[in-house]
């Protein structure tokens, strides 16, 4: 008898991108895993803290959320990260969401 019920077990070849940049407020290093899982939202990992989240372009507009999930010290840091994500994350459309 199993103590857990498997919900999914998928394998895929994913595109992974590693990006580092510096600003007036600090240095940022991210790994971005582009996948078809999770409605196409990339998995974004902060390489410095290990914190991660599924993010899309729309999520990058929520500064409070970015500040919380990546443990950023200020709103200015969240604005810098948001600008980076807005230029590097895909928009998720209803068309993609309905495919899953």
C-alpha cells in the first residue's frame, strides 16, 4: 500500500537560461526554466537565495509579489526585477491555458 498518490510524473526537454545582471541596488542571478508544464509559465529561480516561483509576464507587474517571493529589500529592487522580467518572460494567453 502506497502512502502517496502520484499526481503527475512528466519528462520533457526544457530550455534553460541563466542570466546575471547588476544595478544600483545589487546583483541578480536567475535561472529561467522554460517548460510546457504549469500552463507554460517559466520556473524562475534566484540563484543567490534558492527561492523560486512560476512567473509569466503578467506576474512581473505585481511588485509586492516579486518583493515577497524573492525576498527583495525595497520596492526599487522589485521595480528593477520587474523591468527585467517584463523583457524576458512570455505572456501567457488563454489559448495556451486551454491546451492543458
